[in-house]
């Protein structure tokens, strides 16, 4: 028994004629007749008396038709409920965000979302990429703001913007007075990385042409999970760092950061959800709110670098590795 078969018997009851009912249902008359026969055989009851003109429901058939009308009304209510749920901008949302982005984007994002979705209560969790992906798949999180592509077929990615990386140098670095940074051979062993941020570190190693971090800073071992700590290590002349552009919003006067020469390394930032997430309007509001709260300088850089990035053979080859 199908919803479509129920629609057919209701049309037959209203038209009392096979040809007209088939036209209303936009099917062929033989197709409608076969579906009616299949339904009657399944339930073991004749719904219509075909010997009468016009076509007339049997006594039990009339009861079945009335129940069919009720079922179709409820089916429409389910459809309306789903549409409303997709467009509902209230309730609770469990939001995850990568730790390399959270301190710089969340303060801006919260204010923007207060205006866009005042009835949504956000529960925000900061974690590394691997944990966030796991929590999305298990349902512990609804939405994650993270670097993409994830390479996970069970997750759906909605890109928001591309964030350039910058070099963070100490005052004694040979390029400290230069306008742009270009990787120096001696910098490779001075690169500072974050603990447990494997995807982030993999991108930095790729930018520097390194296959592993085994030979970096052999004289000491550290367990760091904060970009701010990396920056302090750089200021103490204990190495150099490659960090996302948003992390220097409050360092504009320091003179320690340098934009890269072309090609400029970037990471794509996206809203990521499981394939069962349905609140599309909320995702649109979040996407818009994040974009609107970005610094104008980043938006301008993004527009320019998006063109350069698409034209660059380097990025056409390397972007799939950026996470």
C-alpha cells in the first residue's frame, strides 16, 4: 500500500470515472487501473463496484476512502512539519569549532548570531579536527566550523571563506624588515607546531616542503595547543610560526607578521554537518553571519586571492592537501 495508491482511490471517488481520474492524477488509465487492482488484492476487499455506472464505492470501500483522506491529510502535516523544522530558527544547537580558529572568530560570531537568530541557544565546544569530526558522526555536535575538505563522505561541507596564512617572525629574523615572507632554508627546522592539531600541522609542513616534524627543534620537546603560545615563543626568539590571518587581528602594530609572496597559502573554512542535518535556513543564517563579521581587510584579500588562487598552478595541485 502506497500514498500514491490512496491518492488514486480518492480521485476515483471524486470523478467516478477511470479516464477522468487518470487525467487528474496525470497517469494513464491502464496504470491507474493496475494500481487499484494491486491495492484491492493486497487488502482483499473490492473498493469500487465496477458494474455500476457511474463508478461507485462499496460499503467497505467508502470507509477505506475516508481513512485514506485522513492518512493523506496527516501525510501533508508531516510534510509541513518537516518544512517548518527546516526553517525553524529557535531551540538548541551544539556547535563545534577548531581550536586554531575559535579564539578569533567566536567573539565576532556570537554577536552576529545574537542578531540573526535571537531564539537559538548555542552550546559551543572547542576541539581539534579529529575529535570534531568524530562528534559530528556520533551526533554529539550538530554543526562544526572547521578547515576543509575533510575527506569524509558522511559529512557535508558548506564553504564560507578562505583564510590566508601569514608568517610570524621574531625581530632578529633576516626578513623581519621585508614586506613579504618567502620561506628560507634555515626556517624549516625552526617551524613551531601545535600538539594534536594533525591536519593543521600537515598543512604547515606541506607549505615548508617537510615530510615530518621529527627533526624540528630537536633540542627541546613541547606540548602546545595554542597559537598565542606559539606567538610568544616567536617573540622569545625560539623559532618561527605560520599562523592564520585572523589570529593577528590584534597584532597589527607588532610588525612581527609578514604576508607570503605569491602563491599565498590559504585554508578553506566551512560549516560542516552530518548528511542527516536538515536545518538549512539556520546554516544559511550562520554562513551569512560569519561572512558579515569578518574584517573588511580579509574580505578584500579574499576577493583578490580567490582569483589568484584559482589561477595558480601551485594551489590547483596543493589545495586538496590543505585541511
